[in-house]
């Protein structure tokens, strides 16, 4: 009887069935996203200024900078690496990836906060070690609208240059994307099956398909937003099964801003002035994507 139904209708039916099943076995409901504070505020509640959310499953408090208008979604910026994981070294020997991802993420957060069109948070705001699962857990707990994981690329070929945007897929776009995903997923092992309750199991397959489509749409928008100050590599949109993107359960991309194994790219990426056009392009793509999703 489900012939001709689109995915959204199937998800709606699945939600109703899941909620009915859950009501029979649960004695009470704990609202997702409680901050744990005395005021009983919910994550996602619109406020002026900022909000600090306790994320027990991950790493304590995560600060959310509020938008100028209420009800705006959250974009979670994830600076790759950090703490005991330095990431790739720069070709000059003066900097490592974790420093640049944090600097880039802070600048992107500050620009989005200044414009005030979305709420914005970061998985880490200092030099700390976070697992991929902890980063994904923050996205889930915040109820983020988008996740952008920021990285810097590196390759044996010193001539390799340009930014790359990776979206989520069960099948890699090419061998290079598959190798990169395996390397990024290494700390958490292979993607595991769900260990959550029956409600999540019922919804996971349909929801994952939508998550992949939205991830690809965001990646496409980022590529199209690139201006003259943002050099893209050939075939800049790639996809693979990234653990952080899948486990976050929200649309997201993994963004490689350029190759710090290349002297020209590194020279651009180590200065705020050089990073600025790339930051602006990402901010524009993020705001546009969230605005379109709010209008649906």
C-alpha cells in the first residue's frame, strides 16, 4: 500500500509508529536537549546573546552563540584534530594542522555570529583531544542543523593544491576518497551498527538517506560559493563513509581548506587575510543552506 509514497511520507508514518511503540514501553519521557540547569531551558530555545549547554555524553559545556532573530538553527563547526592529535605538518615546519583548523573555525564562527543569521557553536574552542564519536555526540545533543568539520589537506605530491568538500555516502566517489575516509575513521574503527533503541532502528535507514542527500546539497553549495579567493582542486566535491558525518545524524560536510604540504596553499592558510575569502564563502553557503531548509 506504500507504492507511490515519497520518502518524507514514509518517514512521517515511521515516526508515528515509532512513537506509538515507545509510548507503550516508556514510563516517562525525558526531553532531549535539557541543559541540566535550574531554569529548565531547552537546547534550541531562542535567546539573545549566548547559551552554554552541558553535553554530558561528550566533553562538558559547549557555548552556543545566539542569532539576532529567534528560532534560528545551529551550525556546529568542528575544528579537526587537536590535543594529542596534531594532524598533518605544514611544509614550512612552522605550523601543524590542528592550529590552522582551530584558527579557521574561530574566524568562521565569529563571522557567522557577527551576521547573526544562524546560531553557531564549536566542538572545541581550545587545544583539546576529542574522539570522532565525541564530536558527533555534540552535534546530536545540540540538535544541530548543520555540521562543518574543518581540516587541512596534505599529500606526497607537493604540487597538489586547492580545497575539497566531502559529503556523506555509503560508497566512496573514488579510491582517494575511500583512503581518506579510512584514515579519518581510524581512531574510531569501522562504522558500527546501531546500538540504540527500536525507535532509532526504525527510522535510521530512511533518515540516513535524507542525511546523505542534504550533505551532498551542502557540499554542492559550498563549491558554487567559491570566489576568486578560494582555490578549488579539480573535482572538488567528493564523498565517502565518514564516521563523524554519519554518527552526527545531521547534514554535514568535511571541508579541506587546502594543502599545507604545498608552499603556496600554506602561505595562504597561515594568515587571517589569506583565510578570509574561504571563510566568507563557507559562511555564505551555510547561511543559504539553512535558510532554504527553514523555508521547506
